C-alpha cells in the first residue's frame, strides 16, 4: 500500500499541526509553552525534512498573524514560538472540549466562540 504524504493537502496538514499544538498545550503544566517548527512536527508525527518544516513554519506564521502564537526570538535553530496562558488557543486546549477542525478558518470560529463564552462568564 502506498502512503500518501500528509502535506499533499494543506488544510489537512494545517489541522494536524494545530491539533498537535493543542495537545502539547494540554500536557504542559506551566503558564507558557515554547516550541519551534521541528518540535511541533515531531509531536505531530510529521516528517522533519526541511521542505516539510517550511510548511509547519507557514502554519505557525499564520497563527502568529492572528495573535494565537507569539515569536520569542530567532536562534540558529530557527524561530522560537510561544503560546501564553492568556491566549484563546491556550483556553481552548485546557478546556478539554472535543473540537473538529477542518481548516484554520474553523479554528478562528471556534476560538471566537471560546472568547465570547469566557467574556460572558466574567460579566
């Protein structure tokens, strides 16, 4: 049986990266988690070849543009990203709700609902 690489479908690939990120957050005990593209790829079970890591970086950069992930700095090993406790991504991961994400736009809608619910609880 021929295995089709996961990076043939970008939506499926990006969902896999986001799910790995959510799982990493669920297992952390502190108030911040730091990672680079390779760490996410290894956790997601994705190949760590440079061309694939570029796709992981692209997904992480799209999350950064939406302020779900922040850049801590650049090292010789690449960009170091972080998710802090006060971000919607962290809240979603720690809520232990089962969510179905088909693409990054689904993630946006889910995170907006989480933020609205969190705001409603504060009032």
